[in-house]
């Protein structure tokens, strides 16, 4: 075989083996990048929820960490509580828009389940459920349907 024939055989080998390998590596890298992006979104949202919980702790007089409403609140306390609930609903909507999909991968479903758990936890509070209707005006319709469903099932379970 001449040098030219060797080069031609090598180019065929590269085409037959190298091209599918390169496509496979590209697809793998894209999938890995997408997963990293999803995890980064989840981490940012988790940081925002942690910030929200710091606000809850800073406003301990509103008793948002206890499941039952305790005593009457002043007008100023009711306003702060409403503002905190508005922040929370906004955070839940952001999580819904960025994480939730009709058809989720196993990883996406795992990330979404954490947010759905938070929603169930807050919807177990009667005062949060009562505050929801005005807070949902103008929000994403899919999110509104989801949080209402969660609130209804949680209220039914609570009796």
C-alpha cells in the first residue's frame, strides 16, 4: 500500500469511528451542561428560600414558624405578614416557572419535589391559604392551578 492509500484508509476510519464518537461526546457534554444549569437554578432558588426563612426568623413576632396562628396581630404585623406571604408566593412562582415541566426527567422531578414539599408545608397554614387569592392575581396560570390544587388537598387533609 502506498502512502496515499494509507491516508485514504485513515480518513475512512476517522469518518466511520471518529464522527460518531464526536457526536456522542457532544451530546453527553450538552446533557451534562443542561443538568449543571438545572442544579444551579435550584441552588439559587434554595438560597432565595433560605433568605426568606431569615426574614421569617427576623419577624418571629408573626409566629410563622409555628403551624397554628397564635393570638391577634396588630395592623402593622398583619401588613408584614402579608408582605412575607407575597414574597413567598413570588418565590414559589419563580420555582414553578424555572423548574416545573409537564414531562420532567428524574433529576427535574427530584428538584421540583422539594418545592412542592415547601408549598404543602405553607399551604397547611390556614392563614397562608386565606392570603393566597389576592396574591395569585396576575400570576402564571399553571402556577396558580398548581398552588390552588396543593392548597385544596392540604386543607382537605387538615380537616
